[in-house]
C-alpha cells in the first residue's frame, strides 16, 4: 500500500511523508498509530499570554499580592485571576478568556509590569476565542478589556462575581442601573433587574437587615470607666533574632508615602493649634447613635468633624485649593473631597469622602463605614484614594494630643485631631465643670495661606463643634 499524504483533520494541515510500503497488517497498524500520535500533538489548544493591562493613574508596575488560580486550573471570562497592589490602590485582575492556566509569570510579592505577560492561558482553538496573532503574543488590551469595562462609552463598575452573575443570566451590564458608589453595579441591582424582567419577588437583601439597639434591660459587657488606667497591650509579632541585617524593597503604599512626603518637604508649613470643648457634641452623639444603628450605620465623631470642616471651607475656599508646580496659579476646588487618614496593615492610606458639601452627617458616616471596611481588607479602589482636596487625620484614636501633620500635595491644608480627654474647665460663672476637651493641630501651605486665615477657619470649625445645633443654620 502506498501512502502519499496523511491529512490531520483537527489541525487542517497536510503532513507530507515518503512513500511507505506496507506488506502486512502489523506494518499498516504501526503506521496508523504513528499518524494518530501526530494528530493528538497538533490538536492541543492555543497558548495565549494574558498581559497586565494599564490600570490608570500612570501606574507602570504593581505588586502581586494574591493568586486566585494555580497552574492547571480552568477559568472563564471575568473570573478573578489575582489581586495586585500599586502604590495607590489594590485591583483585582479578571480573565479575558475561557481556558486552562498553564503558567504564572510571577510569585507572591513580586513586581509585575504593565504590558508584560501575567499568565499563560490555553484556550480551545476550535472555539475561535482569540485571533491567530494572539497565539504567540497578546496585543495590548483595549479599553473594553480593562478591569472596569466600558460599554457604549459608559464605564460600568462591577466586581467579577457580579459580572459572572450577569453573564449567567444573559444580562448586559449597560442596561442595569448601579446603586453603589460611583454608580457601581451591585449584586442587588442584578437581582432587582431580574425581578423586573420575570416578575419574581426576591427575598430581602442581607444588607438591608437592621439590628435594633439593645434595650436598657439588656446587659452588655461594661467598658472600663477609667481609660487612663488602661495599659497598652503590645502587638504580638513573631520575634526573630537572626543576627543578620535584612534589606527589603520599598513597595506598595509605603512607596507612595515616600514620593508624597518627598514632595511635601518642598512646601513651607505653617502650624496652628487649639483646643475644642466637645461636651455638647458628646451628648448629641450619644442621642443619635441608636438612630444611626437602626439604619445600620456606626456613628463616630468623625462625620461631625468632616461636615464642620466642609462648612468652614465654604467660608474660606483658599483652604480647599491647590497650587501649581510653578506657583503661578491657584485652583479653587468646587468639590469638598475630604480625606481621612487610616492606619492599616498595608500602611498609611488616605481615602476621601467625595462631595461633602452636599452630604448629610448620616451620608458621611455611611461612606466612612464603607471606606473603613474596604481599607481594613486592603480593597480600596483608585477612585477612593485619589481626588482629595482637604485632609483630617484622627491620631487621637491611637493616642496623643498634639501633632505636626504633613500636607499631602497638591492639597494646601491638613488637620490632626488628638484624643478626647475629660479635663476641668471654668464656665461663664467661674465654676469648675467636667469638660470633654480635644486638641487640634493644623498645617497650611504658607505660600498662599496666612496665619490669620488659618486661625479664622479654625475658630469657625471650633464654633460648629462646640455648639452642634449652630450647624443647622448653615446646612443646605
């Protein structure tokens, strides 16, 4: 039997061979096995290199913090692949393809570069998911392939789990109205959209469940009355005495702090300190805490501090401005995006509450709860960490009364709040009473802000906090 050509159907290629003379069944069977072996080798899926796309804000490198997949795992489109952390935010990278993970290009805590391969994914060539030029190297990702997809020119924000739910139910995200922060599409939005389409009645969301405050008859563990006698408990960390110096690279939020503080040293700082009597505010907060808990929000003092600062910025907008690098132009910011310094395991981060000038105290408290939850989990997005115009740092939650806060460029002012102390003070009649005293330390850019302006702003902010009812006159 003379065999001129052997055709492989799966690869649609022709494999030329020499004339083979077969004289018995065994020889013909052997040549047939050889042909089957070659066919199976060619029918393997295509390997595409999934590159790290541009995540914005001029970021060129990130640190791989966690892998959600390993080599050999099967993934679908929008499945989470890994979490990376830049010097500004943490971002979850999702898959572009359906396939099998064949190679992870980075280990945990290694630096990954934008535009370089992140993982190799084997896809089924018969499905035609990727174009032929993607077999060796994937071209740079377009805007539609970004972590946050843009559909019909509109930027839709949603987590991979929400995108997966929408895909399973054949729902276009562009048709769903998001109710989360910055119009982010939540799981409840998908379920509500399904309910409107099918007429089904959905169970209430777990987030909507309200836990009423404890009644007076119910007992809770009593907190120590004398806070001054509390002994600080050292943080338990494994102590290793290796006897050798240890060098670590500056990465993540610590790297961002190096850049920001280096730029801050170019600003001539002006300091101003004062004390505030929060006795009335402490009483007001105790009255409002149960009402906030009924709405599912934890109410701290910080929302009052932030709102009072916003009311003061309306009168002194120079403190909510920015100065260009050449010191030629001052930009007065329309929005009051007030940042709050947070101490997290990843380091110091400063997310900000957007548009405080149009928010109520309850709105601010709700947004602070969200930012604190995401900050503790290391999941704050870039939008939460950028765009700040004014900052408050509540160092009093850890300890201390006075501080010397450093301005965060391009902002021009920052305040540091000390701890609240019970101290003796005199009233108008000369009588000694027990007062709730907090100290505040301001720093301002002395190139455009003079001491008198800073003092007047501080006095107005102080008056709002010492007489909280006076804020009602200026609330809009």
